[in-house]
C-alpha cells in the first residue's frame, strides 16, 4: 500500500492543485522522501478520482461510525411507522 500522499507532500486535505505542485517541488528540494514517492503522491492528489479515494482513506472520521456500530442493541426496536402499509389492512377481497 502506498504511503499517505498528504503526509509525503506535507499538505492538508483542502490543498489546491497549485499548492500540491508547489509542495511536490519543495519536497524534491528537501529530499525527505525519494523522487518516486513524491511523484506518486503528486499524481494521486492531482487526479480527482484518486484524490477522493485518498481523502476517504486518510481523512474520513471512523470514530463516530465505530461508536454507532458498536453500541448495544435495544431490547425492542423502535416502532416502524409505515402508513402506506395500513391501506390494505381493512380491505375486503372479493373472490
């Protein structure tokens, strides 16, 4: 799995394309990561589909989701109000 491109380029999730390009150039000069990693990070974030995936992987808040999924089940589920289904309760069917 590739490393976090936001970490490699040292940018936030709301960075513009121009900021991504500038950050990649700066990282090339600083040589914290190899050129291939920097180029891959830049490419991932400049492509809109890939960027959406990266944003989901590295910036989605799973904590709230985990709390909702791991809560104990209620003894009785909440009432389901479906008035459209009661239309058929009092109908008489002619055979």
